[in-house]
C-alpha cells in the first residue's frame, strides 16, 4: 500500500467517515412489509466468512430461524476478520452498531465501556439457560457487574502431540505437569525436530499463548511482577534458550505458523487451538490432544470464541428471542459445533457425545472448565496484551532477565487495569 | 501547470479572432461571458481539486487534529477526546519505543537505499553494454519487482528460518556457521535481515531507473572522450557520473520514500519483533492505532512519518525542477 492509501485508511478508521459498512444499521428495526404486517428486521454482523464451511453454518442458522419465525428478517453482513473490530468501532462511534454482532469475548468491555451495547442484565438474570454455561463463559459477557452479551460459541487451547515422534522417543503418555513437559520436550528435540512449539509473536497471539502459563504458575495479570510471573518467564526462557526445545522462531510465529510446523512434523508438541486442525490433518502421522500440563497453580487455558453483543438501539426483545433460540443446543448444535469448529461451553454439553464432532474435542472439552476470559481485565485489554507480549519477547530474545522484564511490566500494567 | 497555459493561449487566439465585433463597449452580457471564460480553466481543475480536498487534504487535516486529542477506543463514541495539545507528541517522543523505532526507520531506509543503489548501479553499468542474452537476463530482474511484497516477504521468512532455512544451509555448507542463526527472531540480526530483504526488493527499481539514465547518455560523448585518450575510469568519472547524477538523485529520493514508509515487509517478516528490535515507525503507528486503539498517539506517530516524507518529496520536486532547468 502506498502512503496516501494507508493514510486514508488510517484516518478513515480514526474518524469513522467512510461509508464502507453497508447495510448494517441499528436504530429502527421495524419496517412494513408489503402485506401490511409488521416484519422485524435484525441486522447481524460476524466474521465467520473465513471459510466456506463456517460461512455455510451461519447461513444455515439464519435460514432455520427465519423459517421458524416468519415475522423476522435477518440481514447478515459478513466482514473480514482483520477489519471487523475497526468496522465495529466505527459503527459504535457513529451510533450504527448492528442489532447483534458476534464479537470476540475479550472485546465485551471495550464496547460496553463505550456505551455501544444494550444492558441485558434484566434478561440475563432471569434466563433459564444462564446457569447451564460454564462460570467463566458467563463471566466473559459481564462488565461492571452488568451483562452486555449472550454466550455464543467457545474454544480454547491445549497441548497437541505427535504420537509417532513420542513413540520414537520412547514416550507413551503426554506430559501432565511443567516438569514433565520440559523433560519430554528436551527428549523430543533433535537436529530436525523441536520438542515444543508455540506462538510468542509480538501480537495478541503471543499473549493468548503466554497468559495461560502465567495462570498455571499461580500468577495473574494484575499481579505481574510477582514470583509467579517470573517463574512463567523463566520457564519459557528455559524451553527456548536453555534447552533449545523450542526454536527461537517462536518469536515471529503466529498460531497458524505453529500449526503448519506441527502439521509438517517439525514440532513434536504445540500449544494451539482447534482452529489449526486443517494444517494438522495434512500431516501423515498419528496425533492427539491433551490438556495443558499443570504448573504450580494447576492447569489453565485462555477462553476463545465469540459472544453476542446487542447494539444499544436494537429491538432488545426481538434480538433476545433470537439469541435465546441460538443458545438452545437443539436448534444450533451441528452448526456451532462442527460448522464453526467449537468446543462445548455448557455444563450439559461438555460430555455430550453428540458434541464430539472430532475425537480431539474430548481433550479440549476437558480443558474448557479451566478456560479463563481475558475480558475480565477491562476495556484496556489491547494495551495490557501489548505489555504481556513485550515482556515475553524481551526475555526470549535475551534483551532482559525474567526479573527485569516482569518488573517493567508491573509498572506499565497498573494504570491499565480498572474500568475506565 | 501546463494545461492552464494552453488554455490561456487558446483563449487569447479566440479573443483576437472575435475582438472587432465584441470589444467596443463591455455590455453586461459580454462581462458575463468574460467572467465565464475566466472561470473555465478553474472549472476544468475543479474535479481534481475536489478529489484532492476530499481524499487527501481532509484526512490529513483530521489526522493532525486527532494527534492533538486524547482519542482512544473508550471515548471514540462520545467524541469527548480531550484536547491535549502536544501531549501525544511529547509522550511519543519521550517513549523509548518511539525513539528506537525512529532510529530503526532511519538506519533501515538509509542502509537499504545505499546498498540497493550501489548494486543497482553496478548491474546497470553491466547491462548497458550489449552482449548476448542481455535483454533476456535483464528482464528477469523485473520478475522480482513484480512479485507482491506479501509473497516475497513470506518466502524470505522461510529462507531465513533458523532450522529449515536455505540461508543457514548455505552458510553451514560453506563452513561459515556453527550455530544456526534465527535471522528474523534474533535481536541483533532482525534489522540487518530486513535490510537485506529490502535491498533485494529494491534492486530492480534502482537498476531499471539507472539503466534508463545510462542509456540516455549520448554514445558520441564516450567516443569523443575515447579518441581524446580518456581511460574507462576517467570516462566514468567525467561523463557518466555528472550526466547520471539527476537520475541517480531521483532514484535515491524515490527509493528513500518507498522504503521509509514500507510496512508490509516488516509486518509480515517480524511484526517489529523480537522485543521491538525491528520496529519501525509505520509498524509502531499501526500497532498504536489498530491493535491498541490509541488513536491520538498513533496519529502523532503518523504525522512524524508524514513530515519526513513531505521533506523527502519536496527534495524530489526540487531535484526534478533543477533537472528541468538544466534541460531547458
């Protein structure tokens, strides 16, 4: 892109002056159809157009709902993942937030704190399905003790391992704790293979992969700088720089790079989510998934996936009916599970064999109850994420010791916490 | 500028032809016509002006305004981003991340452009002679230029990989390397590696431009000098260098502009990492605006980039003008 182009794009994002976002507008959700009866129009935004399979799943859900609710017309706008947040911010800034949008669960506080979302507290507190969801999933739709979203679909990360390489190294079971993981990774590493691969890129993907290690060490974001965070940093540093069980390339690898490396048999283990299944299945080897090895603080993983955010100008009653319908597994199981490659997020679906759209789902479902939401850190999560990945990069690249990096992060994190 | 002068000339001849009948007393009607005629050239320029105002001036002014406000995702909606004056700039300039990125940007642009011009010049001097296969091999260089940066950057990520990369394989084959180097994941090597990729990307442009400049130097000058007994070096020094200077300057400034604002290459190769070792101003601005939603601070960084590019563009225009003056 040349300079002007980029400047224009950047500025457009800043000022929300473009008219690119077509169709979607909140506000007036009722319009007269030709028969004279009221037909409710619901504008719907998502980024599930990334694959034909996910795109079709969403369209199938919409069709099913429209067929069973003749009075409702859903107007879907599929937006590219890269533009989604920017478009939504723009829409929020101009008061044109769609009636419902499937947003990343960590973005709830950003939009809620802007006042762009409808307060669903009264609906949610009496909702029969509420208690069926895992506690962290319910927590992810809350901000400031109010509800600003409805759970939709979830996923998380876990440990994938190459069974063939395990056999060759004389290992039979996946590692259960940090010490075993480190020892196994070392054993699996040779001139051609890395024992363990993960993303430590200077983006949210790096933070998404490192946060669980902080939690597993018994630490948390607000207490960065404590011994637990130093332990987590020391641990990854040992994997990469001391044992060289993980290649230094992790510093530039995103999750899909890691999936490709694992799929091509170059990595014996990786931390990743179900979304890299496609790359892994290209490999000609036996593999399986196991929950994250536990640290001092037990096991933990990051909560991924989307929740429904409702625009503050939406016809809340009509939208609520829709989200309630979507939440019922009887209506949406196939589309959400297999169609969107999700992991069950309800207590009543975790062990449901019908949810096992792939054998690997079992391990992810086992991990799911310990999946923690990132939105709990408030509306400045994007900046918090930068502090976390910078800290990890400083250690892995040798720029700072774990102690110094954690101490620097501690100073940066304090003003970013809280609700404003 | 040129089209306008043509209009005036055209108008003048029209005037001359019709003057006897119309020139006597300027009736109101006549004045209207004159006004219309005076307006005509501006009307022709109007679409271009509207385009520039809407798509260039407006966003630029807005960006400058944003850079003086504390605009973040949280207050984007309310529009009550506080007017903070120079605070964004003060913060940005006082931030070690910004200072590092600025230094990297300058080192990256200068080193890459110097190297690509040097190699481009050598190649141009080589290809200016005609030899069998010259045209064919010369056009091969353009393939590199035609490949989208996204693709070449991905390819280089693989080539420079620490474990499976081709570059390490060659180095170890030559016995130059004992420990694998993770070029793009190494604090010391990330920026030099990026400069290397940029040089590869920039050579075709430098070569083609300089080759055009060399071809434009009349052959007779070289012949005359040769007859006078000038050696190859002296001919290069006293004919090629001064006559190639304008082209060289233009190529240098244009390459500097391209390189300084380059974002895709760095973003794909390292995303500014590891630990900001290859962070340049464009990647920093992108991170501030699109990943952290710090619109005000991001706008301040963008304006710094803009200022640098503006100065470079003015230099380029000045160089062009001087060249035109010489030609005239």
